[in-house]
């Protein structure tokens, strides 16, 4: 349980809009595989088998992650909130599979503050590692 709860309100722009995840804000507190700026860009995850199998793999990983809470699980979209242990900052993490591209697009964004000091990029890379190295 965090000492403080610095969650901020859940953003209203989460989810899929015209087949895309929300753009990252200008601040360096977000990464997205659909970003067009170098500061925010990160590689998508490859599909592993079917869309359903890939998304189930991600659900299983998120349910095991101590800081994660699965908020939305829909066919073709996942949203989880990650809460930091000490101060209770909340980051929104989203997954959007695009079968025609053979990828799962990702977005991870801090709700509060200006910079995340690389936390979102590091988190996505940790998720990528677990996703690619589990059966």
C-alpha cells in the first residue's frame, strides 16, 4: 500500500480512437509505439500466435504484476493502471493488437508530473521481456 495516493483523475482520452491509442502529451512522461516523435517512440510487441493468445498472455502477465491492476479487458484492447509503491503515482498502460501489422501497439503514460525519469519506457521493456520469454 502506498504511503500517499497521488493518482490524479483517470484520463478521458484512454481507449481506441479511429484505430489508434491516444497521442502522448508533449511532456516526457509517455511512450507509445504509435508515437511520431523520437522522445515518445517505442517498438510495439510482436503478436505471438493469434490475437487472442497474445492478449491472454498479456492479461496473465498483468495479473501477476504486483503494481498492476487490470481496468479494461475487451477483445482487441487492454488497459491497466500501475501504481508506484511509495507515493502511489498512477500510470496508464494500454495494449492494442493490429493483426494486419502483426503487432500489439503499446502506450504507457504517467498521469501527473512533467517527467517520468524513464519509468514508462522501462516498464514497457520489462513487459516486453516477460511477454517474449514466457510460454
